[in-house]
C-alpha cells in the first residue's frame, strides 16, 4: 500500500488530464473578464460585488474539482442514491418554503449563499442514472419497457417537483440530460417509436394545461419577437441587437452599450453570452463556443478511455449537462430558441451553477485520472 | 466495484455510440457559427444602428423667439426661462405609481394622467413625449425634482416661456404663441416650404405679429444628442469616445428681433384711458407717415396664459365672450361710420362744386324726401348754416342735401380714393375690406337699382357703408395731409442678434389726391383746407361736438360719429341711449388729427356701446394725442399751459350728449 501511494504521488501530476484543466481555465478567464464588464456599468453599483463573489465560487469550484479528482469516482456508486434523495428532500423543502424570486420558488437562503437544489439535482440525476444505466446489460438489443421503468421513475419525481416551482428551464434540462443518457444506453426501437408518437400527441395537451401563460408567451415571442418589443419580446430583441451590433471584432471591453447601459436584461446570468458577443464580436463568440466544443471532445475522449461503463456513463452525463446548457443558452441568446432561464456553464454568474459544473467536471477528471488503473 | 475494475472491456460496448455525439456537437457548432455570422457580419451594420438608436436620444433645443420691441427699443414681448414636465412613455415602468406621485404635485388627477399616457402610447407610439404641464412654479419644480430619480419616464425640462409684459394691452396686435395643432401642421409646412419645418409640439405664433413674423422671429431649433440607459436616465460612459465622432450637437439659433413702429408709452396711455373710462372697442394711433404708434382692441385676452397651458375654462370664457376679446377690432370688424363719414361727403361736394365755402343751406330738424321724413339728431335743427357749421355741429339735414346733389357714384369716386371699402394693406392677417357702395355694386350684389333715398343715408354714413377703424383713421390722416395717402405699417425693421438690420420698412406714399387720379378725380388743396377747418371747429368751435376735450397748446381736428347697432325709429333714437341694455347701445366714433394746422398724428377710436362719439371716444383720442405731444413736443404743451390761463377743462360727465348724431 505504501508503495502504491508513493507511486501515485509521483505520477499525480502526470495522470491529471491537463488538456481538460486548461480548457476549463480558458473558459474561466473568458467568463471572469466578461462578468467584470457585465457587472461594472455606469449605473450598476448593486451588482458590482457579484464579481468578487464569482471569484469565491470559482476557487471553491476548483477545490471541489480537485477533491473529486482525487477521490475514486467508484465512491459515487455508493453515495449516488443518498445524494439523490437528500437533493430531492431539498427540492420538496424549496417547493413549500423556498425563496420566491422572479415569480418562482427556487432557492434556500443560507445568507451568504442562495442554494438552488434543482441545479445540483442535475448532477445527482447523472450519478444515479449512470449507476442504473451502466448496470443494464441488454446484449446489444437496447432497453425494453421493464428496464426503463426505474430510470424513468428516477427522472419523473424531480421533474414534477421542479415543474411545480415553476422552473420549466431546469425541468427541461434534467429531462434532456437524462433522456440523452438513456438513449446513449440504448432503447429498443419500438419503444422509441411509440415514445415519439406519445410526445407528439401530448405536446398540444401540455401547451393547454401544463404551461403557464408567461411560458407560452416566451414561445410565442420567440416565433415573432417584433410583435411586442416592449414587453415579452424585449429580451429577445435587445439580445439580438447586442449580438449583432458586436460585428466582427466587437465594440471592445466595457464598451458594449447594450450591456453597459442596461438594455440587456439578466446580463450577468442568462444573457452573459450577449455581453460577450457585443464586446468581442464574431471573433470572441466563435472562440468561446469553439472552446466549448474542445471541452466536449475532451469529455468524449475521457468517456471513451474510461476503465468501465460506469465511468463512461458518468462522463456522458456531465457532457450532456454542459452541452445542453450551452446549447439552450447560446441558442436563446442568438435568437434560435425561445427565452428559457438557463445559465451558461462557467460563464454565467451563480454559485450553484458554478459548483455543480466544477463538481461534475471533477468527477470526469477523476474518471480520466483512473483510466490507466487496471 | 470489483466488477467494473475487472471488466475493462465492458466499456467497449459504448465505443460505437460516440460518433453521434461528435456529429451532433459539430452540427451545433456549425449552426451557431452560421447564425453568428448572419447576425454579426451580414446584419451587423443594421443591428448596430438599432443599438445606437437605443441609447442616443435626440433632444430638440428650441430656439428662443426674437424679441418684439417698440420704436425706441423698449420691450413689448420677451422670453423668460421656464420649466415644463414631460413624460416619455418608453421609460415608464409603473404608470399607476408615477401618476399617483406626479398628479398631486401638478394638480392633475392621476386617472387622467394614466388615460393620457395610454392614449398617447396607442396613438403616437411609445417614443412620443407627453407634455404634462408647462410653466411650472418653483415649488412644483422642486417637488418634481425630488421624485425625479425614482420615477423613470418623468422629465423636467427647461423651456423658454414667451412673456408679454403689457399683458392684455395690445394683445391682439402682438398675438400669442402656443403649440402647433395637428390641423395646422401640414398647412404651415406647405406654406413655409423650404423655409421652415414644423414638427408636432412646436410652439408657433397663432395671431398678430407673432403669426405674421413667424419666419423672421422663429429662429432655428438646435439638436442635442444625449446618451441614455435603458431606464431613460442620462448616462455618461466612463470611456468618453464611445459617443463616436459623427454625432455632434447643434446649437439653436436665436430668432431675429422685430422692431415695431409702436410707441410703448403711447400704447400704455391709450390702454390707461380705455380702462379709466371702462370702454370696450378699438383704438389706433398713427403718425402721419403711416407708422402705427398704438393699437388696442378691448376687451382683450392675456397672451401669457396661452404661453403656458391655457385652461379650458379660460378658453371657453374667451371664445364665448359676447364682446369678442380674441378679435382684432382695429381691422377685423367693420361698422357704419355714421357722422365720421361727413367730411368725406363734404370733400366730394366742395370739389364737385355742389356747394361752396360760403353757401348757406337751411337745415331744419326734419327733412322730407318724397313723403318720407329724414330726421336730424337735434330736434330743432340747426337753421341756416354753411359747410363749416354743418361739420362743427354735425348737421344731418345739411348732408342729406349734399347727398342728393352728389348722387352715390360721385360720392364713390371721391371717397373710395380715401381708402374706404378697401384693405389698407397693414401687415396683419385677416383684415376686412369694409364696403363703399355705388350703383353698380348694388346692382351686382343686391340685384336692385340704387334708390335716391339711399343717397341720404349714405351721406351721413349709414346704409351700405361699412368701414374699419383702420380705414377711417387712414382717411382722416389723408385729410390732415391734404391728400397724401400713406400706407399704414407697424413693423419697422427686423434686426438680428448682433443688431444688423435685415429688413426695414419706410413710409410709403400711395397717392396724392391733389393730383388727378386714374378715375379722373382730384381734390384741391383749398377743398381740404375748408374741410380741415370744419373739423378743427368740431374740437375747438363754440358749438363743436367734441369741444369739451382740449389739449393745452395743441389743437385737434376731427369728427365724432355714431354707429347704430340696430334700427330704431325716430323716437327711439331720441330716447336716452344710456338707458338701454349695453349690447343695444350705439357705438361711438371719434377720429382726429393734431395739430390741426400741421398734423403729426392721427388717432381713431371706436368706443363700442358707448352711445356717443363725443363722450365715448373723444376723451380717449384726446388722452392719446396729449400723451404723444407730452412725450415728443413737451414745449408745445408747456407753452399752451402758459397761454391758456386757468382755462376750465370740463369733465366728460358734464358734457351734453345729444348734439351728436
């Protein structure tokens, strides 16, 4: 044992996936520069302190990252369900006693930190699904109805609770992440087909009975934002102006009028990418999503090289987590998708998002760390 | 755990599935890149424009209108700094709250503010400003400024307030300014095409000199560009060059000043005299060369109330007032001239040799033409009198006979040359021409032949004759100058802010009646001398109808007159006019020039519903002429005071009032 420890210590630095760390760091730097601009407009006294907060989150995030890296991710197999159920309890608590913000109950207020359990739920979901799905051995045929029951139940419970808050964005995110993981684990064709039929029939019903008016408005506005430029279309339109007015090289650091003069709503959280596009133009925008793509490819490589199915499934889950957030957030900012309150990982301001993302990446780093351990 | 560590090959089951991820991620990157290219490169310029419009607010800097000054540079109309409160709907975040805060301060009901904002949003869109109240008091400004920062959409703006220090005095001459109406906007833009461009919300001259000189005194509005944030607050970015170089402010250009021929002192003397006697009606005083010295129309409005927002109550009061304060009665109303017409008939009769200087005519109390009796205003008549007596005492019967001898067309030939029945051409808008009839006119417009009897009524200024006060004053001025007809004017010059004269008007003689005119008629100097002497006696003779109003050292020459507002029978005419309801009383005329032998100034007064020319109008004319000479020829007044020792100046109350027709 003593020997192996000294061996591990010697090769610790070598075994770390430095590419992963560097890409994350690059996105962190872009995120901080951008957040500084977004929180330091001429009239933004009340958000200036957020920049310092974010640095604290970032340091905490990296701590979590390295702790997770050093721990064997096999530990997740043991504590996955515990994390999941504690998280579920937290969501139940939030649903009934949580802090109301922007018309929805989402947070538990710890004073220094407003904890958003639905955010960490995404990671808990990845943990339990990775455990369940990697244990399924379907002999290449894909999962049948019976095999799908348990993973779907694990999904439906938090989904309903989060929809109740109401937080459509997070609920959709959890569904998208879980759905992708399930699909990756393979589902039988006839089930896929019937699921597709079922969804296409239930969508109109959901539109009528499940969605709130503000959510319907967002979708309608997405389809024609110019109809109502002062109210629901405002965000979409202002974001479009911000992105477009950046042109090729952007207006420059802290010179983006759309963000500095507060025409952009939620500019340090959901619309952080607009700030970036306005101030750093096409060059900055492409560089950023390019870095995300590199990150995704790195994650896929880690999954590929994983020593076991569980590690691979974990890596796929975290990949889905970051990809879907980036997909929906950037898609919304550049006007390809309706307005949904979803943060951009590593760039948006927010402790829950930052810690969850870094913890997830830490897990993957742990998978990468142990790929040579046979 | 051991299972996983011991089965590394198991994870190979997934290997074939990663290609879907690669594919989907690449497609996403491609789609986003295309979209970004489209937004930032293809639509970049357009969207940059939109983002610029977002933050750059164009603010109009209204140009101060030029001042209006009197002939000596005294201020008649000026500008004062003021404040107004406007709302910009695009920045209003909570309309109810705003209305609740602002309403009580400016004295408007919050509900009304809400409906106004909603209507404006609907009709004019969210970017049109709504002027809530102009001419704010200091306290209102102070209270609004306190809530200004917490109330997005509320703006307090400095304005230039037009100020009329003379208030109601001469209001119709100077006019007033107020916001351009929707109806006027296209009309004025058409009228001033290429010279001026009006926009909604512009303040324009609506009447009088303000309207007439719009293009001279208006000035050019400036523009200022300010940067605002999403809440409409003015913001400076820390980086100064963000505003770019192509946008720069443009200063407003002050309008040119207008110098009028008006003399503020004479104007004020006229107003004082009107007020002292509590008269309504009109007054115009002009120098012999046509320069208008004073101009009054009573009752009047206070133009200062228009410069601020006029209340609907005040407006209704003004337009429903039976005595028409909005009307410029000097040129916009015409009346029968009554006996003030007689000197014109005298000129025609003398020149046509229908009567001579010394010829005596019997003028009893009643004159029968055919079977119809024509009355003199004095029951006993005047007996045997000559032309001087007839003018001095204003004998109707004497002039009836001149009317018969002359006939309408001869009267027309002479009298129209004096300008009766024609616009005088004064600069102000909406002048009416009045009417001087002749046989052809009646045939054309009434479809009837001229009746002999109508010569009688015309000869004493009744019937179809209608004249404006401006015409009468000009005609008397012509008699004073023995035939020189001048064009009246009130705008002396337009001067820019550096004092450079841009435009100047000079006295302009239109014709000299001592020369033969196109219609073959002229009036000799001798004829003028006779009539002038008769007019001098009106104010100075022992039996002159206006003999009670004299100025020490200056003799006036003039004529009184009465314009009937409705037909009365002979008995009613003799009945005491003053006992009738005010709107049924006659108008009194008095027009005079002075000094009688070498006139410098002519003053006409129409005293509405004052019953008589002598008591109603003459004292005002006297006051104005006296004020003129006290200012410009004090030595004449002083000499007069020395010469006339303890001369009793009888008061207006004691004057006999029946002598005047």
